[in-house]
C-alpha cells in the first residue's frame, strides 16, 4: 500500500505543480525590485521544483575538451538489456584512448548522478557507462534481478567492450565489480579488465562502521522486506513488480541532513527574488538530478543489504556467484586501485581499501591506494578535488596499465 499511497499523493499534487510552473514561467524575473509579483513568481518556481521525478535526466554532454580541441560526443547504446543499457559516449575522430567502463550505483538515483565523473573521464578515455533502468518500468515478464544478475550484467558489458578495457566502479557496485573481475580472472577470460578502480565502496563494512552500516544491522532482513518493499502500482510497465522504491531511499538521504536541504530551497527563493538567476540555476540543476529517483528490484536490494551490509559475505570469503565462491585472490593480471575520502560518512576510510587484502595475488607494482583529504563521499568522484587531485591519479594508473 505504501507505493499506492505515494502514487495517489503524487497524482493529486501534479496539477497544482503544473499550474505553479506555468504561472512562474509567465511572470517576469528580470527586474531587481521585490514586488509582490516577483515574490509570487519566485514562490511558484520553488514549489514546482519540490517534486520527485522517475525519468532519467539527460547526460547533456554534447562535447568535451580533448587536449586543446573541443570535440563532439555522441551517445550510443552499445548493448541493451531489460534492466540496464551499456551506453557508449563516442568521440568521432578521436582514437587510441583506453576504453573505460564506468560502473554506476543502483541505489535510488540514475547513472546521470555520475555526469561529472563521466565528463572528466571523457577527456582522456573512451568511456562507457552502466545506465541502469528504473525497475518500475521493467515488465514482470523479464523476471527477477539479483546481485548475481548485477555482476552478470557487468561481465556482459565488459565482454561487449572487448579485451583491454578498464573498470571504474563508484560506491555501491564496488563489491559486484570486484566479484565480476574475480570470476573473469578465475575463468582466464580474454576480456578481463586491465585495471579495476574502486572508489568509496562498501567492500568490508566491518571496518570503521558508519551510521549507514549501523542502520543496516539494526534490523533483521525480514524487517526490511516487510517495511520497505512495495509492489509497483498501475499504470507503470512494471505493474506488480516488487521494488524498493526510490522515494524511500531519497527520504533516507534527505533525513541525514534536512536543514541543509531546507536552506538550499530558501536560498533558491532568495536568488530568484534578487534576480541572481545563475546562482538559482545551480540549485535548480542539482535538485533536478537529486530528486530524480530510480526504483530498485526488491531481490537486488534485499540481497545487497543482507550480503554486503549484514553478513559481509565478500570479505568473509563466502560470497557466491551462480553457486561459485568468489575468489578475489584469483585476480592476477588486473591492476587494482582503491580510492577513499577522508570525511566519507557513508563508506568510511578502510572499507574500500579492504579490497587490497582480498586481491592478494595482485603484484605490489600493480596496486595503488589513495585517501583524499578534505572530502566526503561525493567529493571522491565529483567536485574540485576529484578533478584536480583524484582524477589525475586514476588516469595515470589506467595509462600505466594500458599495455
């Protein structure tokens, strides 16, 4: 009933938000006084933005600078599957750049949350991304989607890219990325990646537990299934599919720092009132992305909570993939880099670095670990320090292992 109640509330509010959006668009923002009309227009604009969307935003990357040239970027589906698409961001005329698979989280937001990460990588790499679909739009006929399926999608995507690829996994998929690489290594797969970069991911949540980790073990998995899983209502394509709704995950994120989000919307109103459209647009653009939510398949969500956050299957050596035990020690030919943020309150220092111990057969010369000072979780893969301090290290590691 939870999803149905949310859908009803969303449907009831939709006409009012559309009216506010239309009214705001038809009022004039350019003068600098604080007239009643200006106040109404600003308030309507803010109100119209206070809503969730369930459609993936555009990546919006039409070009990127390569060297001293601005080159065109063409977005193309390289492989489409029911639960995800391998998107290729081609740069016509640019050759001899290492192919990189950017593995995005499936954790309540769309892969476009990594837009800045993607844009930065595109300068020096031939980039693909795991563009996960919204589970509420996937018909029941396509079956379930489990943690095994997630890892299998990664293997299929790496196969599609072909030999010589590099993998960069951000946050949640670090466990599955390490598992997929281990399976490919044990099978001596010709397309096993040349390097694997794990960024701010929960490889071993027993290390320096965060509030997120504490919450995950505070209830039995049956509680999560009973209280957080819903059936997709009509009129969506995935009608009756069991999902962990994205709006619940977003509510959890918002509750971690509610005052900051309230202040952001107050600031947006103030900037609109003052005619500072550039500053208002920065907040608008952030929340257009942040409030776009992606439902997770229930099987995948529950298995992730249970195996990654409650029983720690990977670091304990009991994680399985299709009835095979995952053996990170099988990885020998893939270079390994781990990246952590000093102030990360979601995946604390040490949780990602644990992969270094698990992949014990990787030669010391093929290992890299970096702790970035002064950044939290999102600062590991976006923002000034990502671009200026973390990315150059990732780029250099990839190029060092290109041959």
